[in-house]
């Protein structure tokens, strides 16, 4: 009966009565040397730009039996497969190929492990699939502390610099990428990089850095995220989308030091595109503004160079719930509370800055000028919803927004006919009811009877 061979390492199994006179050579060449290859041997393989199947042989040296597989050369243009036998075996594999491409070490029909260029991996074939032998990903570089930490996904384990557009890949795991110029970092598909993949980004220049996820994936709920000059953060994926952690800004790049730039007024003012690197905006022109394009969380300081209207709607939320009539020199602070949704945190009219002196100012909370004859009609008003005619000279003025208390001062002036000569009898106003949502008063003539006049005016200060 002829010799047979072991299933995994293909070592000779001599039978009784065989190999008379050649036993020593067979043991040395077909067993001892091959066991040494399996434990400590290296197969140094020069790749071509194609998939490779490791060689196998019974009772003779081959590539697949060796413990260490060292791959070089190839000038690879894409990820290539290295196929091992579908038998139980431990491997240490080094991807030293040229071309910057990954190697996928696998069985012919099973799954495998992708090894980035320049990395090494401890792998186990269970007879069907190839996996990481002890759960660790491939280690990059020379195996230095930094490269090992980076391979394990530790943040800030390594650094690299980018001055042009770049796609973030598996080999960037844990690295901090220092960027200069105005560039885009394209993020490889979250599912490809896997849950927990993370890296850091520093905008080390004066331009803007755009993080752009793959396809329809989002970062912090947005299609892109922009880092202004001096800003830094960490980026992490859960395998489906992206989030940023610990955003910071260098002291020299705080918003107070940013340059103010001109942006033209428009129905939609796209600050994401037009002002990615500053939060200080001078809006020019007089076009009514109905919306802003702005990433969630951004705070914008705005000055207006011309008269226009800020529309109160689902995209622009004002404090009063009304449109804002803007004049040249007015300023406001906007905060993006949602995707392209801004809240007007504060609004300041330029004319208030022209009042001098130390005495305090008290605002007019509501005012009106109306014709009290017939059906009362306002010629101008502020914070007024309607006028109710209760009878001759008797009016209720209703406030659009309730006042904080009834401790206000209401000041009136009324007009009366003048036909020449001496003036008509004097008129006076008496308050009948004073509330936070309305005030009722009566205009009397000189005989204490109510009278309708063409010019009735009221202001309320509190």
C-alpha cells in the first residue's frame, strides 16, 4: 500500500514495509522540512496585477504550507485575492505589494480578510473561511506603537497631512488628518468602513474643509459638514451614517476675529456655500429673505446694508412671530436650529445706537393712530390686532401680543374740528378698562358726552 498524506499540511504518512532503504530521505524531505515550513517557513511571493492561488504539493515544498506569506511587487491597480486551501491553517500575511492596493486573503469559495497595503495580519482558516485569528484587524506599518494603536482604531495614534481632495479609507483608521487649502474629504461608505471606524480632522489652514459622506449618507444629519479655519473634531460611524465628536476652535480663530464678508440678499441666502469659513455676514441689497441655507448649530452675526424684509415662516422664526422690516445698519444674530431652519435670537435697530445720554430708555409696547368716525380705521399701528366701536367715542383697542402687566402708561391725543377763530370746546379721554390684552377708553367733548373724532392717537409705555 503506497504512502498517504495528511489533509492540512500534506505531510507523508509512510506505511509498514514501504520505503526500504529510503526511509531517512522521506522523513527528512517529506516530513521534517515541511513541518519546519509550516511552523516557521516563509513563502516570498512576487505578485502580478491579478488574483493568486497559493501552490500546494504533497511531500514537497509549496507556498500554502508556509506560516509566513510575504507578498511584494505587482503594481496592483485594484484589490486582488490571494487564495489559500480550504483546510485548517494559521497564517501571518504581509501585504508589501506596490500600487497602494489591498489584498484579500481567502479560500476559493469562502470569505476572507482584507489587508491594507503595507499592513500585516494574523489569520486563521477554519476550512471554509479566513478570519482574523485573535479578533485583531491587520496591523499597519512597521509595527511601531503608533501604527499598532492606529490599526486597532485608537484615536490620535498617527497623523497625516492633506493639501488636496482625498477619500478616507480603512487605512486612515484612528489617524488625525491635518488639512490645508480649501479641500473635500470624501468618506468611504460607512458600511464598508464598519461600525466604530473613526478618525480626526484638523483645519490647519485658512480655507474650509468639507466632509462629504458617500451617496445619501449623512453627517450630523446633514449631507456635508464644513470645518472653518482652525476648527478640529473627531468623526465616527455606526456603520450606517456619521457623527462628529468634540468640535473645537483655536483661539486665534474664534468668531470675534473672523472677517465680515458681503453676501447678496436673495429669497434663499445660502450661507453654507457663500460663507463656509466665517460667521460674520454683511447682507447687501434689498431682496426679501424667506430662508437661509445653514448647517445645524451654526451661529451667524448679521449686519444689513440695505432696507429689506425678513419673512417670519417655517424657515425663519422671529421672536415676535411677525415679519421684520429691516433698515440699513440693523443687526441680528441667527442660530440654525434645524436643517436650513434659523431662529432670530436677537434683532437690533441701528437707530437705537444713535441715542446719547445716560438716562434709561423705555420702549413703546403698542401704538395706534385711527379715524374714530363711522367704522374705526387705523392709519398706522404697532402690536394692534383690531379696534372695537362700543358707541359714540367709546373704543376698545385689542393688542396683538399681550402686555406683561397692567402697570403701563397710556398716553392719548385727539383731534377736533377747527373752523377758524376760537377753537372748539376741549376734548378729553377717560380710561374705562385697562387689561393686558386690550384697553377701553372714551373720548368726551366739552359737555362730558362721547364724541367721534377723525384723529385719535394712543401710545403705551411699560
